[in-house]
């Protein structure tokens, strides 16, 4: 009996030991933020847990076993470097938490000052940035309501950034979405949104980027450093994360709107090589049939695939092979007769888009604090669209007889055809050196060679003879854009820093050169408070079809257009009330010049571009101005709660050759957002509820000349494009629109698998924003059309 008790005690000890070995795992590397070299002997500890600490090995690796899942603060220290504080890191579930920590060399003597730890929420990934940018943490941002694994929708929560309920196009401070730039792994790419440029420039439905694959990235809204060229409103500098190099991990998500699979793991544990791949398939047919969404006849089917192979070597540095592919198809079903009130209602839009990015990057430490990054890539975007209209019944003289009646059931009339094919070869190289503890320098160059095949044809009015179709663009050629930069960060004291740089851009097509100074400073007069000021001159190339419009004689009248340019000025103030409550105030002014605008009485300006093609002659004689301010109050996650509210007030205008200031299309005037959430740890399980409310002013619009439209219809001329009162261009504004997003998720953590059941509702109240006006053929009056989609995604996710 005594022996039996001993065996029972032993069994209990073994079971307890097994349970303890099932601890959560935190691991990663500690490296120099500039060179990426591993720091040997750095200390990493979990602040809330006694004894939960580790020292990095010869490769900079650390590993900490944690007995109880939860949210923790991770602190890292190393002699001669600023301490790092990573707050509210969730360690729970079957998926390993891999936390790579970048420490910055201390710029002051330890005897002079007590070095404060650098908190992860207070700095950008790019170490030379002092103002105009924020870091987007994927783990933090994934808690935002309505994120849909889409980084573009996540940044819509930021102050000064507006978007639509039915798209991922980002308008910053009243600029058009196409004025901003996306970068992936160091090179400029096409806006990686599904259906990008098919309806209007720089827009799209949802981003092809996926937060399951993306790592912490930088988002810039003004005065961005000299590293970033060819953008006028902002830059989204996206980094793809490497896969887990120690164990295989998988995610399977099945939902009403998206299905996706993510796989990652080691390729070779000896070399620490890893892979990560993600595939997603989205559609509207199922949710439309289930009655969850009214797509109004638009059938959207899209796929995307992203990957990254991380291949470190012993002496030759680290190689990465990465890519992103998007495949989109859209078709408009014929709607019911009772819903046809305009020619647009009887339209049929058939289109497809293919986008591909494939590249290889290399990073190597050259010793003595030198780091060298190089990326070569291929990027393409091919778009084909046919715009057709079902016939409306007319009499023998071509006069509209019964506006609500179709001709033959399947009769369709071609109105326009467009092809936008562009292929780019990209190359970027950048060197960084921490010359002293007070001086960091970065310099490099980028070249993009662009091959294009563009064609746009259209008839003058609906139901015209197809043989009368006019070709506005028909060009197959190539050109290039080259840039070089030099940026320096000078830490003059523990309270004052400056960042000085210059960029130079050369556009081969128009033989145009732009030299652009960039400067910023940051002053921290007291602990928790800072002032910053930034200035930059920026330029960008317009969409290539802008340069190849042909007039009635066939001449390329826009081919000599140069770069569009703008001066940026921004002032920022930040104050921390507590470690978790932060106030930020931004004031900005942007003055654009050499902006392409219309001639011969036209009020057109490229900053108001809404449709995919330019079809008129332009000159570089326009100006723009955008000015205003943002205020943000943010509560970082603490005790399971997080929240943010921000308000923006701004004005955006343009003027053409007549020197009259007018409102820009995206001059919404104001926007207000409030979001928050609460997380509960229920044993090892996690319940999360988050919501976001936003309201913003409507888009600007030009009134329609009703009498002129009535006269056209009476004469038998039916056209979907209204006749506008050009002397009142963008003088009106649609009513404000408010949107509510809601996410509720419950994650069940088991030893080898985690289950998540969630409702992720984008625009759950089905709000529709007024977007344009049309002439109603039935009433002879003007009608306001609205756009917006409520996208409820009910999904089940499996982590294993």
C-alpha cells in the first residue's frame, strides 16, 4: 500500500511536470536597430513575472517559458544602448510569440543622464524619423473593429486619414488616394488593393495585404524623410515578417466573406531559414445569396497570395524571396426593370485585374556599424474593362420613348473599352551607418523602369454606332524614374534631435529633375512631452495615361508634363498624461505647384481625379493647398481596455489657369473617430469586443445643368455623363456619413490548437455615402446615388 502511494505521488509529479512544460513560449532576437547585428548578452525580461528572464546567445536569440498566459510588458537592456519597453504583448495560445527587439545605440553618456526606456508605441520602424510618421503594430491594430486583416482599413482609424465604407482607398488631409504611395520590402509598388484603378484611381475594395503576413510597418502623413520619393500625401512603408524558424504553424479561417490559409515554419533549423505563405479567396455571391449584403448586381470575386522565404547565411548576409499576387474579376448582373431610372442603372461592367509583385532582397552587415540593404523586384498591374449598357426603348427618330423599358432582353451597347497594362522593373539600394552615438546617416538610390501598354476608347454618347468610337489613348512604350537620397539623424542632446536630408528625382519621359530638401527637429523639454517641426519638398509622377492623351488630331499634347510638386510643413505636440494615456496635436500646411490642370476654360485638376482615364489636354500650371489640424487622445491597452478618439478639421483647394481657388473633390472638411475595446482573459481563453464609430464630411461635387440634360434627352441624346455647371465646380458638398464597425471574438486555447469564433462587421448599420449625382430619365430631375457596403464576416479560425 505504501509503495502504491509512492507511485501515485510520482505520477502526480510527472503530470504536474508535464503541465509545467506546456508553458507559453516567448522567444526572438535582440539586434542593433541600425545594422541588424545580433547583440550578445542582452537581457530580456517579463516585467510582471519574477524570474521570467533570459540572456541572448551568440546569435542574439533568447527564449523565455511563461507559466501563465496573459498580456505582459517585455523589457530589454544592453550596455551602451537605450532600454526597450514592449507593452501589452499577448502571450496566449498554441502560436509561439516571436518578438524581435531592435535596440538603438545610446547617444548620451550614461553619467550625464538617466536613460529612459524607449516604448514600442513611441517610435517608427525607420530610426531616422522624427515627425510625420507612426508605426502600425499588427498585433495592436488587429484589435481594431472592422479590420478584416486589412492594414489599409486599420490606418483609417488614424487622425487625418479618411476612407469609404466600400473601399480601401486612403485620402490623407484631403488629398486624392492616388497621391499616396505603397512600398513593400523597400520598393514602390502599385496600390495593392483589389480592383485598384478599375473604377477610380488609387482606390479598390480591400487590400491584398494581410495582417497575418505583415510585420510592424510605418505610415507617414506628411514631411516624410528623403528615403521616400514619388508621393505627395503619404507613404505606407510595409514590411513582410519572416516565418517562424523553429516550428511549423498554420492558420485556417473559414468565413462568410473570405476564406484563407496561412502556413509558416522552418526550412532548415540549422540555418534558421523560414517560410510564410498566405492564400485568401473572397467573394460576394454567397453573402449576397444569404441576404447579408445587397451588392446591387455587382459580382466580385477576388484572390490573393503572398509569400516570403527568409534565408540567412553565415557570412553573406540574409536573403529574402517575397511576393504578392492579386487576381480580380467583376461582372454586373442586369437589375430589375423597376430599379432602372438612369442610363447608369442599365449598365454592365465587365472587368478583370491581375497584379503581381515578385522580388529578392539582401541585407548584410559590413562591420564597423555599416548595414547594406538591396532589393530587386518585378511589379505588374494589368487591367481590362468593357463598359456596356442595356438598350432603352427609343422611337424611330432615336428619341427616348419609355425610359423604364428595355429593348431586347440581351441587347447591349458598348460604350467604352480600356486597357491599362504596366510592368515595372524595380531596384533599390540603401546603406546605413551609425557614425557615432549622435550621428546616423542613410543614403541610397532607387530606379523604376516602366513598360506600358495603354488604350482607352469611347463613343460620344450612349447607343452610338460602335464605328464612331474615339480613341483617346493608345500607347505602347517604356520610361523610367530614378531617385537618390541622403538622410542624417543628429542627436544633439538627450532632449533635442534633428533629421536633415535631400532627395533628387529624375523622370525620363519629360526629362524633369527635382531636388528636394527635407528637414525636421524634435525637442523634448520634459519627460513625457515633445515638440516637433518638419518641412519637405515632395514630387510625384502622375498615372501614365495622363501623359498619353491624344487630341482630335492624334497629337500627344500631354507628353511633356513634368513632375507634380508640393511643399509640406507640419508642427506636432505630444504629451503623456500617464504611461497609457497620450495626447497628440498636429498642424499641417501643404502647398502644391506644377500641378496638371485643364486648359481652354476647363476646371479639371488631377487632384480631383475620380475615373480611371484622363481624356483632355493639361498643363503644369495648377496649384493646390491643404491645411488644418488633427488632435488624438489615445489610451494604450491596460487591464484589457484600449481606446482612441481623434478629430480633424481641414481645408483642401486647387486653382487652375484662371487663378480661381476652388474646393478639391476630397475636401470633406472634418472627420471624427472614436474606437475602443475590452479584452477578458477567461482562464487561457480570450474574449474581445471592440467597436469604432466614425463620421466625416461628404465629398465635394459640381451641380448638374438640368435644363441642358432635358434638352439633350428631348433631342434623343442619351448619355450617362451629366452636363455640369463648370462655373460652379466642386462648390457643393454631400451630407456627412457615419459608419459603425463592430468585432466580437472568442478564442479558445488548447494545448495543440486554438479555436476562434468571431463576428467582424464592417459598416454594420449599412450606411451609404452620397458619391455622385445623375440625371433621372424617369422624372427629369437630379438624383443622388449612394455607395457603401455592409460586409459582415462571420468566421471560424483554427490555429494549429
